[in-house]
C-alpha cells in the first residue's frame, strides 16, 4: 500500500482521495487548515432559519461534461436549479446576463432578435480586432453604453482595478443573448445539491482508507511530508514555497449578514452595477433551494477587497506582475517529482467547480495508470 498526503479538503482534494481510495491500493491522509471540509464550497444550515448557507458565497453547479455530472450525482441528489440574476443600475432592475430583455429595457426598444443583434453590432467598436482586455472585449461585443452600465462599475468594485487592466477571459464567462433566455449559464447540466456541497464532499471522503485531519496546516518540510509516496497539494502555490518569489495577487470577498422575516429580495442573486453602491451583489440563500420553504430569511451583501495575509484568497488576479511571479513558482514545481499541484489555488487559475472536478479526475486517473 502506498501512502498519500492530500493538502486541502475542497473538491480537488476530495476527488483525488476518492478516486485513489477506490482502487484499494492507497492509504490517504487528507489535511485541511480550516475546521471543516469543502473548502470554499462549504455549506451549512443556519440554525436560526434552517436555510442552507453557502458559507463562502453562492455556488451553482453547471457543466456540459456528462462524466463530471454523473460523477457528482453519484454522491448525492442534485436538484435542478437555473440561476437567473438581476442587476440594478441607476434605480432600475435589469436582467443579467445581457439578453433581449436587458437590451430592450435599456434602450427603450421592442426589438426582435435580428434587430437587436444589428443594433448591438452598430454600438460595438469594430476597430477592435482581437480583444485582449476586459474593456476591449466589452466595447467590441456590447458597446460603450452597456459596458459602462453593467460591467464597468461592477468590475472595478470586484477587481479593484480598471477593466482595461484585466484579461478578456473574465468577461468571456458571461454570455450575451439575443433572445429572452436569462439563464446565467450555457451548460447542459445545472443544479444544486439537495443537502449542500459539504455533504457531497463528505461522501467522497467516506472511505476506510481515507483519514481526515482538520485544523491542520501544511507547513511543508520533511517532518510533515516524509513517509508519503506522493503529495497532492491544493493550497496556494506561493504559500508552498514560503512566498520566496513574492505573493500572487488575489481578490478576496467578505459578507455582511442580514436577517429578516419572509422574503427580502425575491431572487437568489441581485447584482449592483453602480460604482457608488459599495457592495457588488446581494445573495439570499433560501432562494438557492426553491424546493424548501422557510418563513425567515438570511441574506448577505458581498464586498470585494485586496487579500491581506490573513484573508482567504478567492479570485486570482493574474495581472502581468502576477504572471511573472507565477512563472518562477511553476519552474520550481517542475523540479518536484513527488508533489502534484492542482486546483484553483495551486495552479492560480479562475476555475469553476466543474473544471476542478474534471481536472482532478483526470489527474487521479493518470497517477493511477502511471503506478500500475
Ligand atoms: N460582471 C460584471 N457585471 C455583472 C456580472 C459580472 O461586470 O453584473 C463581470 C465581473 O468582472 C465578474 C465577471 O464579469 O468578475 C465574471 O462574472 P461571474 O458572475 O462569472 O463571477 P463570479 O460569480 O465567479 O464571481
């Protein structure tokens, strides 16, 4: 039997642990510095309202990969859930992502799909050939007015920098539609686990060959890593190397909690596009489980800021200076033979849950095949 250490009990670590444990050929220790499993996907019922709260902000599962969908569904029931986001700008409520309703409401029109397409095309900056920045991507595909209304202020608040400094890939996450489809995602499979994400991850880790230790920080060094044949590390890549090439930039988010009776905003997520509103969005968690009924409600304003040493890193900024530092760390990683770096923090990429699971499944399978 080989001995494996997994650092981090989020989706990456849990998928590796589960896949390796099922072979019956590994003893696996999973450590996590927090007092719960699940990483940033952790969910917990709020004792006062009984609402399932996504402790680190809302997570909606979506994928077009059938293998990933079947895999997660083997650990619990996912209920169908379509994320329909609203955005408030200058005292009006709009539909997000930008769709025909948003366009017609914003410009005071009654366009059909083709007219809207032509209208938006005429607004777009056709001189931009191959947009590299968030700003150029927006200007080319939705035009100045929609960009300034729905993306400029929100993005400045979210990322703490001008959108011209950010990569186009951030905006490419969002579709623009010329029909009334207001589903936030394009994926074939979309849902939320009935009993929350932590229950799914707990089930993945439920195996006699997996031992979980919480509130245990990975300090590196031979005392913690010796005795293991291999380590899967899912923590921040710069922390692994004691920040010797500098700290990578992350945005973190924090939440202001509110409670009231009944229904506060009538929707799971409402974005606040105006720059002068200090938060980016408000999420009301009982609307993520529409199959449940709760008389009370709990909701959170979400704020974004730079990540200090004690903050939880959320969003990798990937600015030019970060990418230079990342290269240095990646060079160090390439010299290590018994450590695999995977997941959002260890690879410093803006990944969704389905990406994480797909990559972890692939990584575990390759590792197993290499051993046999
Ligand atoms: N965004 C925006 N306005 C919105 C929603 C999103 O400007 O109303 C931008 C913002 O920069 C955000 C990015 O689009 O970081 C990606 O949005 P997404 O909803 O995917 O972000 P997440 O839910 O991962 O925070």
